[in-house]
C-alpha cells in the first residue's frame, strides 16, 4: 500500500505573527526566498505524496497563486534573458497535483481535515501542518516519510512526535505511551492523547509536531468529536475517539530539526539555519553573525 495523498491545512489566522500576517497568509512568509508552504509541499513530495489538498480560507488566495503558473512573469523573465528564473517559477506549478478547498468557518484543525473527506475517499492519507517546518540532514528521510514508514510497519494511524520542554506542553497535542518502557523506542503505541494540557496535568512531554498519517475512519471520529472550550474541533480528540474504540494509534519519533514558524523565535531561527546552508549568502551571514558577536 502506498500513501500518495496529503492534506495541508492552511486556513489559520497566524495571529502570533501579526501585523506581518494581516494581508499575507502566514504560510507565504518566506524562509530566505522560499515561502514556508513550498517547503512543506516539497517535504510531502519527497515523502512520496502525489496529490495534495490545501485547505485555505478567504484570505489565502496568494497560496493558490503561488502554485499556479504565472505566464506573464515567465514571459517577462524570458525576454530579459532570465530563462533559469522563468523555469524555476514554472516548476513550482508542476510540483504536485495540488487542489484547494475553502474552510468556510474557523472551526479548527479537525474541521479543516473534514473538508478533505471527498478528496481522500477510502484511502489512508497524510496530514502536514504549515507551522511545523522540519529540516532533515541530507542522509535522513523527510519527517513525513518517517511517519509514512511507521504507518506501513504498524498498520495504524500515526502521529509524528518529538520531545519538547515540559513548560511548552500547553501549546501542543501531547501523547501518552501505552507502555512507559517503550518510550525510548522510535515507534510506540499510544494509550491516549491530550490537546494542550495544563503544565501541571502533564503525563508526558512528547508533542505532536504537525505530521500525521490517518486512515479513513478518522472522518467518522471527527463527526463524533465535540467542539472544545475554544470553539474548535480538534484532530487530537478524534484520534482519542479511535483509541477508545480499540483502534491502534502509534507515535513516530521522527528525526530532524523542527521550527515553529508561527512564533517569532522559530521563524528567525529557521531563517538563520537556512541562510547558513545557502551557498549564495552563507559566508556573508557567518561574517555578519561573527561581527555582531565580537562587538
Ligand atoms: C495543532 C494541533 C496540536 C499540534 C500542533 C503542532 O495546534 O492541534 O495537537 O501539537 O498543531 O503545531 P495549533 O498549533 O494549530 O494550535
């Protein structure tokens, strides 16, 4: 069985990065010169995904434009003898088979996934969140690929996790391993999940970091998932329903450096790290940082 479909929810408001996100979707903010959502789509493609559904909202049309051709710009670049740039922007339109759907109300991640029911049909599918960019070393598999391989091994829904600091648990979906001893392993079965628990309540500090592989019965669970105190339908709570029904849900501790692009610090550290790998500017950036430190 192959996982070839993915949903990318991109309908959120991006309040933590206002005013930058007042008129620009947070997913379009660039890491150097590449919009974050393009990095996410590239990770999906490298993981074997062919068909992508991006769930957008009313203010997210620049995302749709980004994955379309821009024939006029292409022609202008060709006329200016910038054929390579013209090819590069055209390639973005060919990256994958990308479709879009609008989430008409801001009812949370679970509701955004529900918008993909027809797109997924009976197939299992991946979910990858735009806030969580993961940079893998050249010899590592992409984070989503690691989760897909866990799905194929365990034949169960999978959430991609990493260990986070205890004081941050109230910002994430937290997973509870079934067998405490198995926690050290890269893959383990879950006893439960809690969406954004209070710091005092926490039983583990393994956080779901924006990568999921789900089976079709998640849609039924999402139908049964009640709106929470923040007025949203949580994907975490739908997964909890599946566990309660006796379905196996697994966690994959993926490797790679993860950046929370919805936060100022995550955004800046991603920018620095990607800049340090960009051959065009790498040396200048090192010099710039050195000069600042020396002062
Ligand atoms: C969502 C999920 C949460 C997950 C997080 C990862 O929360 O609900 O379980 O840990 O993404 O970034 P959000 O950040 O949309 O509030």
